[in-house]
């Protein structure tokens, strides 16, 4: 197995009397494409915020590329190669797509010209090249999702944390986005995604962690977790689990 790029050991975080994340331990191997799933309110986005430095854990340690980064600021984590997207996409609406992507590129490129040139390369990778000179405000929901992905990718990440990058997309748009995420991973970027679209999880993830009420309740391949009774009861339901197993079965 590849060496862990990201490792959490006993990570917990409470807000008042609510324990949002409880004693989470996991390792994300370098080069992998993995998923974190679970019901709404399970603590998935809080866990991403802890990983990336937007929140500090009450207990536990976080390591990235072998270095203890527990509580380290997000901009320092981004410089080290860990970048995240957000559920609610908020581009600079009056700037062009090219300019929005260049903001991410400026993390590593001081020159405005170099950042804009890099933005064009990133736009090609995520399918936004025809829209480079449009205002971000003119993009569809699917286009804005791609822009959020492009801005993160422009930072040159080693690890990309995708927070529901497929939320709000129709089935055709989801099918179009799946190969984009797969190609990013194939290009050498480790990807960990929070996702409710199980079609995408089944197609993309090699390993899945399931979070419920702040705790990890299962992990394994997508096929394994859809057969786990704890996951079925807490998240999928018997009908959805059966449909996913049927999709996985060979024709």
C-alpha cells in the first residue's frame, strides 16, 4: 500500500455540547481517490475543516506528508499542497472565469501573466476553456462547480479535498464530471471527496469511509460499505443499497 499522505489519529471536535467529530482515525494513501460519505449532519464538512486548518481539533493529531499540521493555518496547508473546495460556490462574480482561476494560481505564481496563462491550462483540464472570458456570474450551476474545482486545482495541490463537488447537478452533468475528477487523480493528485451522489462514489472511489453522528462506522471498498448493515441503517436504506449492489453486479 502507498504511504499515507494524510493521517488522522483520534481527531475530535465539539461545539458546545455537540460532539461533531469523535475520535476519527484514518489514513489517505498518496495517489488514491477515496470518499467520505454519511448522512447530513454526520460531521463530514467539519472533518474537512479540521484537516485543512479552518478548525482546530479539541483532541487528536493530523499529519500531512509526514509532518504534524494539527491546527496549522489553511494558507500554510495550501502552500504545502493541501487544497479544499466548498459546498457553497462563491466565485468572484464580476471577474472572468480566467481571472477567477488565476487567483488560485497566484499561490505559486507571482507574475500576473504567468497566473493567467496557467489558468488557461487548468480551464482545459476541467472543461471550462470555452468560457474563459465570460464573467463567472454567467456560468450555470455546473459551470460554477467546475470553476470551484479549477480554482483549487490551480494552486497545484498534492491533496484535493472535494466537498460535494457534484451537489446540485443533474445526472448528465454528474456523468460529465466523473471523468474530470478521475483524470485529476490520474494526473498525480490524491483526491478525498465528500459526496452524497453514490453513483459517483461507486464509479470513482477505491476506498470509502462512512461517518455517522461524528464517528466512523465503516470503511472499505464501495461494494463492501453498501453491504454493511450499519451503513444501510444509518445512511443508505435497504432500497438504495440494493440498487447500488445491482449496479455493481456484472451484466
